[in-house]
C-alpha cells in the first residue's frame, strides 16, 4: 500500500524560499565561527575532538549560529563578539544533540551513524558535558553577564523541555498546550537566545533585543513543528530519508496528537496500542500515516507552523527594511517550506 | 577464604580526625546553603526535583560546599555570596554524579538505588544537564566573572577527566601519571575550585586564592586515592559496605596499577583476564584482594594520599593560625584516616 501524503496543495506556489541570501550575508563571519568551533573543541583527550568532529564537522545547517550572526548584523553590529557567541550557541546545540541521541537511543542522525553507536553512550554523555562546559568558558571569555544570563537560562529551559518530553512519551492524552511547552523549551529557547545575544552584543535598545528574542522563539516553534511533520512525510521517505523515528520512540508530537483527538474509537485504540503500550508491528507506521492523512494532521501541523512563522516575521517589524532583514524573513519561509 | 587487609599498622595512633570541628564552624552557613539547594533545584517539571532530591537530599557529607564555606571563613569573609556559590558547587557535583552513574551503569550509591535504576538513564542524563545549567544560573546571579571562569574551567576539566578515565578502562598499561591526571581532573579540579572561590568572594590577595586552590587540589587527590583504596578494603566490607565496584567496571585505579606493576607473570595474566578482557568469575575479587594485599598496594595507595595530604596542609601555611585553619587541616587528616 503506497501512502502519498502531499503536504502542498497550492500548485501555483512561487519559487521556494531558501537560506541562501542569509548564508551569503553572514558567510565570512560564519567561516570565522567555524574556525572558532574547530579550535575550541580541541582537547588533549583525543576522543573529545574525534567525537565532537563527527557531529560538528559533519555539517548540518548551522542554523543557530547563523541566526546569531544574522541578528547581530540586523542590529548593525560589526565586531567579533558575535562570532564567538555563535560558536557557544552551536556548542550548546551539539551537547544537547549528543545527549538526545543517548536519551532517544538513536542509531542514525542525518543518515550518519550517531556518536552513541560509534563510541558508546558513555562517551556521548561525557563529551556532551565537555562541550557544554566549553560553551560556558567561551561566554566567560566574552565577559558579558547579560549574555551569560540569556544562555544559561536557555540551557536550563532546554533541559526542562527534554525532561517534559520524556514524561510525555507514550501519553496519548498529551495536550497541545503541553506539546507546545515542550517544543518551546527544548527547541525554541535556544533559537530565541541565539537571536537575542545578537542584539545584546550590538548594544541596541531593549526593544530590539526583545523583538529578536520573539523572532527566534516563534521561528524555533515553527521549525520544530515542521520537523515533527517531516517525521511522517511521504516526500521525505521518497527522498530516501528515514521517517517514523518519533513514532517508534512513542513521542506524542502534534501529528499524532491531532490524529488521536480527531480519531474514532478504533483509531484511538490503535494509537494506544502503538504509542502507549509500545506494541508496534510491521505495517503500523503505514497505518499511522494513513490515519494521520485522513485527519489532515500533517497539513494542520504545518498550518500551526505558519501561525508561529507569521509572528516571527511581525516581530521584526520594528527594524528598518534592509537586505539582512529580508533574508531573516526568508529564513522563516524556508523553515516552513522545507516541508514540501 | 577470609581476606583481611589491615591498612593501619600504627597501633599507637591517636584519636581519629573528624570533620566535626569544620562542620560546627560552618553549620549556620551550611543550613542556608541547604535551603538554597532545595529552593533552586525546584522546577515545574516534577521529575526534576524528585530525582534531584533523591541524590541531594539523601545527604552525603556535602564536603565540597563545606570547603567553599570554610575557605571563605578562613579568608575572613562574612557575607552571603559563599552560601550561594557553595550551592553551585554541590549542583555541579550532583550533575556529575548523575552522569557518572549512567556511564558506570551503577546500581547503588551509598547503599541506595541510583537514580538511573529508579528513573532510567534518560532522566539521569537530562536532570544532570538541568542541575548543571542551574548551577551556571546561580553563578550568573552572583555576578563575578572570576568565579564563573573558575567554575566553568573546572567543569570542562572534570568532563575531560571522565573521558580520560573511560579511555583507560580495561587498560592494565595505564601509568601512574595517567591515573593521577584522571583523578586530578575528575575529582580534584572541583575541590580546588570549591576552595578557590571561597577566597575570591572574600576579595583576598591572589596568593591566598592560590593557596586555597592548592589546598583543595591536593586534598581532592588525596581524597580520591583513599576512595580508590576503600573500594578494595576489607574493613569496608566488614562494615557491610559494597566493595569491588571499580574492579567490576574494569577501572585501573592505583591499587590495581601497583599490583600489576609489582606482580609476577601469573598475576599479570590474572589482571589481563579480569580487567582487560573483562572475563570475571566468582572468587576473582577475592583473588584480586589477595594479590593487592601481597604487594601492599592499598597501604601504598594510602601513603601516596598522605603525600598529597601533606602538600594540602602546607599550602595553608601562609594563613595565620586560627580555629578554622585547624579545622581545615583536620579535614585533610579526616580524608585520609577514614580509610581505617
């Protein structure tokens, strides 16, 4: 049975938004940030750079440091501090990824074997701790207590979000509010902090820092909503990407949450078996996709993402029009349109 | 076969040193620190305080925060900052314990079931991250970049030490230098930082901060050496305490390291089997204790501890005699004499 869930119903859609313009603008700064990252993940304990390199050098979009650099640029900042703080943000992100993979017992990330598979959970936990500590060392070198407060608060909120998510695993009664609180904490808090520190280093008025915090937070929520939709996307599957990770882990993300609440008794019994009891068999993912499709749960997850995306864009309204502003607005569209 | 390894050959020894005097002096401050700890481990995510309370409220000696409070008192400090920073130090320590138990796959700590057994590895990793973040939030509230530098550096060194230890597991060729580097990093760095921040809050001359850093570092090394000896101590076993944890985990601590280097071919083959190959059978711990005893490896581990203890005491030489100084010197004796 082929399941085709087409997320895109607007055939007249214009060219897709990309991150290209933003990446072009911050290109030189990002190269410096990458150098700082490579330099500062060094340790005489060889396993640390080896393992960190696996995750950090493997690439990924570097979205969070790019946001720090872009936010600083939007505020007219020309100095070097943003580069180092962008590296801090990436270190915090990498540390959480290492710990997430241990917590989720993941085998693959972006198609590569995860560090916990290659070097064991133990090394992943400890190297995560090292990168987290290293991030704080970098902040201390920067010397701003305001930045330290923003990023240490974000770190505590991220950990709270991860614990909340763990407690919601397998709970089909998870409310949308509770789900939103999880993604606001585990994902959006770092997006928000990454953007806010860009304004702080530029020493701009509080209103601009708040605007960028709001931009980052809403963008982060939209980003995670789309991520959670992509985990059930037939297009992703057609591209050869793995889907169904959240399903197998019993995570009650919005697609399941909506399908459960909109479902009939038989469907709810299905969700209870596969998610609550963790009793999954061959063909269950396909059935999940079918039920999710029947209730338009993916389309509506993306609709929710559009809502937060719209708030992210409006948050930037107080800034003068400029190319960097346009590129940050485009980053919002990119985050949502990557679903198609 | 009963194995009696008597660590104490000096029968004429005076009354044992205790922590009582130090604990009396800091009693009121420590009560405030405990209040801060209980208040600041709070989170609306219930699992966080529940799990943290299991480890933090279960007690233990609170040795590290006591050292911060004692060091501050030695420097004549009378304010409140040391109490909050003592709580930071305990949070860092607790975070590392939570992660250690995951890394070591421990079932018991101080005779209680470990958090990872009760709530799972996942919760232990994430609540550790939370406590670590919370520690940095507390430091940021304190507002001293110098304190932040000391404790963030210590955190990175601790993580490096833990990774080093992981890489040495099962390696009978571990040198004493390498072993010392591990314990200086994983244990002594936090003892050193705990003491140093006591001098920093008192705004005393650099020499006093350095003296307390040295006191803490050497005390920490002595403390860990004794811990590593205790894991093979017949007296501990007679007291009903678990021994042999390091042995089962294949950790090459000084007692094994000395026994291996002093051993004959047959004994080395034994260590290779049980530690390198991890092939352990009933009776192996008893045989390990016998070989360790034959080579006086426990006595000499304690002798090494005395060496670092002596350095710790001499480090305090620049301070005027006082009751708090006496009690800090006694803490060194206590750390070593608890082996008997």
